[in-house]
C-alpha cells in the first residue's frame, strides 16, 4: 500500500471505528493499571530467549497535551510541536549482553493519545547516565523529553534504557556501542509487540535520534537497520544530537587541548575506563590507571547507584590529577586494549545512509566538541553519504539538546510529509 493511500484511509476512518478502538484501548489500559506488570505469555513469546521478546508492560505515566507542554516548558524546551497527550509504559524485554549471553533490559514506550491509528516509531537513545534510576523508563525528567516531544507530535517512541540501567540487571557497559545498538534493536521489537497489544500498531518506519552517548548509538542503530538488522523496520531519517562519534580522533585529544571541560573530562574518562576494562582488558589493577586514593574507590562509584555529583566529588578535579602520570601519557598515545576500546566504537559513521541525515551540534560544547560531528559528516561523505551539519552556535552541551530536540521533531515531520 502506498503512503498516500494509507494516509487517505487513516484520514477517512469513521468516527464509529475510532470510538470503538478508543473504548478497546481504554479497557486494556484499565487492565494494565490494575496489574502493574503484565507478563507476555501468548504463543508468540514461547521462545523465552528470543531477542526482543516482550516480558512485561508497566504503565508509568499519562499526561494530557497541557501537561506535556508544562513538562517541556519547565525544562526550557519549545512546545510548538505538541498536538496530543501521551501515555508511557515501561517495557521489560529479552536481549543479550556484550558477550552474547541472554539477559533482560527495560525501556520506555510512549504513545500519543490521538493521531493516526498505525504509528511510525521514533527510536530515542539517551545520553550519559550513571545512576540507573535516571533512565527513561525509571526517571521522569530530561531523559523523557524526546519521548514526550515526539509522541505528542503523533509518533510512537521507543527509548531503550540500555543494559544495566533502568530495571535491567548488572552494570551498564558505558560506550559499548555494539551492545547499546543491540538493546535498541530489541527495544524496537518489544515496542512493536506492545504497541500492537495496546491497540496502536507500528508501521515499521523508524526515525532515529539520540543525544550525546545516544547520538553515537543512533548512528550505529541507523547503520544496523540499513544493513537489515530486522526486516520489520525501515529507517526513514536520522537526526543525532552532539554525539561522540570520534573518540580517538576528537574526544581524547580534546581532553588535552582544553576543548573538554575538567568536570566532564573526569566523569566521562573514569566512567569509560571502568566500563571498557572488562571488555578490552585495559588494566589489571585500578592503581595502574588511577592515582591514590581514587584507585580504591572508582570502580564502586559506577555501580549504578551513585549520582553524578557524588561521583565527581569523590574524584580528582582534573583528568591529569586523577590518572597516574604513565597512564595519562598512554591516553595521549593509546595502544593495546585502550586503543581497541576507542576504535571499536568509532565506526558508527562508516557507512552510506540512503535517508535524510542531520547532525546537530553546538559550537560552544565542552563535553562533546563539535569536531565529532564534523568528523562524522566527513566519514559519511567518504562512503558516498550526505549529512547536513546543523551548527547551533554558541550553546553548550545541554544547550545543544534544548535547542535541537524540537527541531528534530520538525525535521521528522518534514520527512514524513
């Protein structure tokens, strides 16, 4: 069926049918509310280890359009794209860990309260979070801004918490893009099942966005979908915000030339080293990397239970003061597992998109310098792809998010037409 035919049929759906669908949805929602976590037990999910299999659906929030506007305005986010209220659900689903072993993860599925019956889906991948309760399905703050923005504009939003965040087990393998992409693909699969059961089936058209760490994940997800990761989903547009696409060529050098501020440098560097070590064997003992007294405490700080302020207050004021002199120089000239950790995650822009791509970034960003976006655009071009770099000017990291997030919604609207 063509998009024009589909839109025409949706537009002329009778009020009787719409009212019937609304009534069915209301009954289902009432049932979900009565049972905080509904297990997925039908025949489709008998393969218990199937990736993306839905384990449970838990309602977490419902806001009318006015409530969405208030939520966004309180966080200095433009509200002109808000057309509907939203309902959001925590999904628990099956996926695999970085070693390919079965595990579970959680994420937030957000649906509009109006609009088309069949919904396109936005994949939103979030930025750096150290506390598991900050994740989209667990914390009702900035992590939900893109979900509310895009859902209130009329699309479903699948926002994975990633491994080890939200209600998922274990620790988060921070900046392991491969496992974050896997969790994102599996979140789309779980969202497809859940949305169908909630009476708002997905079309299969995917619009991918993400901020900071999630910008890199969004690029990786776009590449995975382009390569056929799941035949149900078709990438339609890609719009990451301020992602660290080039750790070796941009982010690490920026630690040494002043483009990354000290506080962010300490947080990102320590988090990354602790999370990457089990995957790439960077050190045997934290004392090889971190000075005393930080070596004895740094790994415990990233157990998913501490907040950013507590972590930053427990570490040195600068990267140079936090790392041993030998490892500080090793970071500047990486080799072995350290270099492998950088390069394994630096390939998310090495492909040719065949959909519209915009890379949003801020010129005054001292967390993820704009050089990352320029590097990504150049790599896409080397593969024959095209991407428009949207320089938001003199804004910092979170400033780039606040300005860009509503623009992403408008971009997706324009792509769909």
